[in-house]
């Protein structure tokens, strides 16, 4: 599990093909003592460290993740949000994030409001019911609060610290971002469905 609080920004230094139609991404980072087998969220997608070397680590991205996340589009020089998995005793400062990407949202607009940015995102239509106003959502690995919802999309407000310490400060129209909806919303829907099913028996 993760919190959606980005610990650092990494840089992709190599993208290599490996057997079984995977891609190996090598990323330079300031994260200390990453270990082989450790979980790390890359732009919100949970990956397993396959190799470490100096200030870099590598992950093997499987075909399903290449298809369902933005990791398949990464190129050398791209910057990515990084977060290590929670450990027992760690402080939970954002919200619980699984690292399992639900879909890809595209940036519809970016507007400046003083020092903040307001960004409208267009998610897959099936995910909108899990994105209520004032609810939590994870965008490119960043825990955010939904500031507005309309028929086809939702709005997030980015404060200066988020703009400076994550890759979201460089967003432009058309950018594609990994999206994970709040797991609580999914659980509530499942419980509601189960309750209605019991009532129908």
C-alpha cells in the first residue's frame, strides 16, 4: 500500500526490451537503499524492483501494465513520481492507495488561479461514478481531493507544493495520467450491490 505522497521525482535513463514482451525501465532516483524485490509506485503504478545499481533502479513492466498504464509510453529523459510502499509504523498522510491503476485520464484544461493550478481531467466514463466531489483520487501517484465534477470529467486543484514536488507542475492539455479511484468508493458499491442482492432473494 501507498499514501499518494510523492517522496521524490525520478528520471528514466533507459528503456529496454526484455523477454516475454516486457520492458525494463531504469530510473535514476534519490531514494535511499532501495532493495531488490521492494515495491515502489511509479506514477502511481506499483512495480517491483528487479535490480539496483548506485543511484538507479530497474523494474520490469509486464504486458498488462504496459497496456493499462502510462508506463509503456515512457521515454529516456521523462520524469516520474516515486513513492516507496508503506512500512509498519509509517505515518499515513494522504489516503490509502493500492498502486493498481484503474484507468488513464487525459488532461482537458489547465488554468492558473493565483499560485494554484486548476486542472480538468477526462477519465474513462465507467470510473466517474467513483469520483465524488470532495472525494479522494490518485493522479499519477499523487493523492488529491476532487474539487469539482461534471458529466464527462472532474477537477483537481494543485497547490504550489504539489506543483514543485511532483511532475504535475508541468501538465498540459492532452497529457495522459494514471488514475486510481478511492478504494472506499469501490467497497461501498460492492457492499450496496450485495445488500440489494440479499433483499431480492
